[in-house]
């Protein structure tokens, strides 16, 4: 699962982030936050948290 999340995150380059709206990016941040809090696997929680941080840094 962690590898899948890494692949998804790696494909979200700055160019691709621009393909989603700001509202969609915010919704994705919320979903990643829920995944980070609710996932049973520590690896999934860690990967979701990292994705949130990386995506969030590109939104500011």
C-alpha cells in the first residue's frame, strides 16, 4: 500500500497539481487527513501524512 501511495504522490508534480482546482485540492487534503487518522496500518498513516504535507506545501 505504501508503494502505491508513493507512486501516486510522485505523479503529482507541480504541473499536475494545477490540473485540479483549489477546492479539489482542499478536499483531497481533508480525505488524506481522515486516512491518516483512521487507517489501521502505520505505513498507510505515515504515507497519507507525507502526502498531505507535500500537497499542502504546493498549495501555499
